[in-house]
């Protein structure tokens, strides 16, 4: 019973494997010595903690982007944004082009393919939105066919759409 009580008292006075009293004294000494010296950076402050229990290596280096931005870790909306950006870059005619008819057709086609793959049978509102997107794409393709035949042919070939003019 006495051993258990001693262990509990010892665990209460320890922080990260170091006795609380020693930790308090060392931090006090650091703060006293730090007044005469210039301010330390965050990494140098973490180094003090590193001497106590070891600074984790991930805190010493910037985060690796391939770990966080891998498609397996992304939500469906984030994947959709990346896909739309890629399609926009493929179909734009100039550097600042983001709203021409061929870019809009390509983006609508990407959205239509995504929505049709996740649409449920009883989801009437999303189905109505999908039908509106198809009609909007149809109008844009009709406009593109009338004004710029080369862009029309390029969009059809790249997106795998059929030429179905309304007679």
C-alpha cells in the first residue's frame, strides 16, 4: 500500500519523465539567462524540450506535401476541384482564359460525369441539377459549333462526346 502511494506521488510530480521540480528550476534558469541574450526562435525553444524528452523529428522539418495532398486523403469535393483545375488548364486558349465556351463545356462534362457516378435513384433534386447541366452543355456546344468549328471538333474529340446536331 505504501509503495502504491509513493508511486502515485512520484507520478504526480513528474512531467514527461522528468521531475517537476527539476523542470521548474531549469526553466527558471533559462528565463533568467534569456533576459541578457537576444530572443530565441521557436526551434531553439523546442530544442530545450528536446533535451528533456527528445524533440520529434517532424517538428524540425516543414511538412511533406505528398503526405497531406495525396488523392487517397482527399474528400470528393477536393478531388473535384483538382480535376476541374486540370481540365481548365487543358482547354484554355490563353493564360487568363477561364470562361470561354470550350472551357465551360469541359468543366460541365467533368461535373456531369462525377454527378452521374454518385447519383442515387431517389435523389430528385440532384437529378434535376444534372439535367440542367446537360442542357447548358448542349447550348454551349451548339454555340461553339456555330461560331468556332475547330474548337468544337477539339472539344468533342478530347471529351469523347458525340456530334448530334438538332435538325
